[in-house]
């Protein structure tokens, strides 16, 4: 029996942080033995706001994210790691699906309503990028798509578009399902424990998140300055949002129950909790940083991995694209 296929990706924008690692990358690492995995650097999604694009910075960020995938432990011999724009089928299928997508469906997408709204000057890419995301998924006949709960709407749109196409042109697309992790998927900001840790906010406010490439000194400084409250640590159920966030982070790093960790520090000063959390974070991040530096020290190794990934991805994506074009009557 063939393994189920998993597809996911990260935009090369902002700063990849421990929330991305604990909620996504570390989970992906554990999937490569049990699933047929495709992990993409979705660089075409990074240009939806073209005025914010710096070509040199984007090019560097693409390579950096790819290297972080591997440094986080995703084995490129078991997983297909590739760059989205290295596979032209993504753009071609996105156009086909855009022609199938009712305007009302796209305008109802949460991110467009928040960022676009009634602004007539907003780029069309912000409206249509969920269709590109659908193409990303459907091109690989993905069974499962690891996402946070806040991305579930995008998988639902993907399924709706696939069903609409299949109903009109025949059974072309496989319908994917979201794969939402149960633990570690929602790490909150160190400076605002009631807002999810964000890659873009990490650029604007350095104390907001622990970047995966932060130095030990930076990690220590950020955790020590993380928002808590006055007094001493209380057990998990009664703790403030800031303490619950730190305990949740600790639990995600160590695999312990956050309530049990809370009991261990109950009534003690926050310094004890933060010192041990710093040690737990460093135990995970130190080998990641070392492997990243190794990869970036010899760019030919990274290039070879991405070339091999692009070859595998193109082989799969082109089969599905041809299937869609033939069903629709495109081409000669």
C-alpha cells in the first residue's frame, strides 16, 4: 500500500521563529518516514505585495528558508524539498483555477478581508493568492496538508475549487484534508502573549519572537524580557497569559505536560522558569544553527538538494497539470 502524500510550505518573508519550528518544521521532520513528503519554499506567495519586494533580499531569504528546512532535521533524501518558482506548473495551474474561482469565494477569505478590504489600490495577488495555494496542493495529489487552525479555510477553498473543476470536467483532482497538530501549534508573542507569534511582527519588534538563527545571547535576552506579571509563578491553570505561554513553550521543547511544569515552578520566582526555558530552547536551537552554518558554508550542497527537489517536483506536478489541461481542452 502506498504512503499518503503530505505537502506544505513556508513563505520566505519575515523571520522564521520558534513558533514555526515547534508548530510546523519539527512536525514535518517526523513525517518523512511515514509519508511521501513535499516541502516547498513558496516564493511566489512572497510577491503579493510587490512594492515590498527587495530582489536581493528575497533571493537570500529563499535560500535561507530552504537551508533551515534541512537544518531543522528534514532529510532531503527522504523528503522532496524545492522552491515553488522552480516548478512552472504552479503558475499555470493557478491561472486555470483562477478562471474557475467565483469572485465571492475569494473576497470572503479572511486574509483578504483583513488586508485588502475596500482598498481599490491593493494588488490583485492578495485576492488570488489562495488560488495559487490551491494549485500548490493539487499539483501533488496531496492527501494531507499540515496547517495551523487559522489556515483551515484555505484548505476548504482548495477542496471547493477541486470539486468545482471535477464536477465540470471530470475526476482530475484529488481532494486534500487539513492536518492540524494538537500541540505546539500556537506559540504566542513574548511581548504580547495574547497574539500569535508572527514572522512579520518579529521584523518590526525584535523582542516579539525568538528567531531560529538567533544567537544564544539573543535567545537569553528575549526570554528574560518576556512579558509575565508581578509576583511569583503560579500553576498552569491559574497562570497569566504570559506565564502560560512560557510554560507551553517549555512543554513543546521538552514533551512534558505544561501543568506539571507549572507545579514544579509554583511559588518560585520567574527567573527559575526562564533560566530553564533558555536551556531547553538552546538544546534545540544550537544544533539547528550549526547545521545551517554548515549548509550555507558550501552553497553547492544546498544547490544540489534544491535541483534534485525541483526535478522530483516537476515530474509530479507536470503529470497533474497535463491531466487538468487535457480535461479542459487546452493545448493541441
